[in-house]
C-alpha cells in the first residue's frame, strides 16, 4: 500500500471516529477500514493525531481566520489535523510534501473548494516555537 493510500485510510478513520465517537481500536476492527499493507503507518497516523489533537487544534485555530474548527467539515478537519501532525509533530517529511499530500487528499475527498481551503490554511502555517513543542 502506498503512503497516500495509508493517509486516505487515516482520514477515513479520523472522520468515522468523529462521526461515531468510537474508539480507534473499534474502527480498525471494522471491515470497511481493514487496512492491508502498511497498516502500521495508518494506525500510527491515526493514533498520533488523536493523541496530539488538542495541541493540533490549538495550532490550527491560529490560522483559521474567522473560522471555528467546529464550523468546517469533518473531512477538512481530518485532513488538516493529519497534515499538522505529520509536519509539526512527526517531522519526518518535508513541509511541501506534507502539504501537497493534504491538498491531494482534499481533492480526493472533496472538491476544488475543499482543496483550496486546505491549501490556504496550510500555506499560512509557521513552525512551532521551541517552547511550544510537545
């Protein structure tokens, strides 16, 4: 499985968890979310986003300009959270790659407006200051 497909599964799982308010372990047990191949990567992404969600959401709110996270779609929230997690928390992938992946996910799960919104929010983001990390 490609990393993009793993990210797609992660977005689907994050969306479903928020919709159903179900534990992540339950989502991985459901057939629709059975992940083959790089299940470890998908699970790491989902669990990473969930374990850092407060920090990620606080960071996102700085760049939402007049938007509350609760007012944007669940898909957009899941994509933005995943992008911020990979870029600021995990720090294993270059910013441009992470943001490009997020825009591609937005195109896959939404439309051009979704992709533009995700790109617009991510493009404004700056790295965390040393005292803000973890």
